[in-house]
C-alpha cells in the first residue's frame, strides 16, 4: 500500500503560449471615469494580451489617470512587439481622460504604425433627448 509521501508529486507545467506571428492587431480601449481597460486582439477577435490599470497596482482615482493608461499601454505593446506586432488599429469605447496617454505611449514606443482609429462609443437609441412638452 502506497503512502501519501511515497506517491509521486505532480509537477506543474506552465502553459505554452501559442506561437502567434501576426503583424496587424487591434487595440480595444475602454476608458471610463474610474478605470482604463486595454485588450489586444487578433484578426479573429481572440484576446491575446490585455488588462486594466489595476493590474499595475494603481488604486482608486489614480486608475483613471492618463499616466496610468500610458504605463499600461507601454507594457502591453512591448509584450506584443516580442510576438511580432508591426501595425495596430485602435478602437476607443466610452469617454475618459486616458486617450491622450495611450497615444503618447504609442508614439514613444515607435516602430508601430497606426492603421486606423475608430470611435465605438454607444449612443442612446433615440438620439439626443428631446425637449419636454410644455404643461398647459
């Protein structure tokens, strides 16, 4: 009868990342009043790299600053350059202060071309709110 100490201990093997050699990716940016979340996706829409400013250790109101977004963008794009990132499309969602920091980070890294910039902020279905009717 085998004792628990005599049993082989399973060794954890780290998961291998897929060998991705794509040159053109899309950076989805969701910037709100409280946080900034970035997702780098491939042409099929599969998330490859991503995270929020809380991942860097920022808490509270510091998460929504342009500086935190800049640091996060640099970290994600440097990691993606190792995989083969050459060209990027940027899709923004919601309004926030982090937009300036993201463009600053892309320009500082260099060697990455911006293919397009798209605004994907949702608007109200019926458009702007109409004027209320006067009460008689």
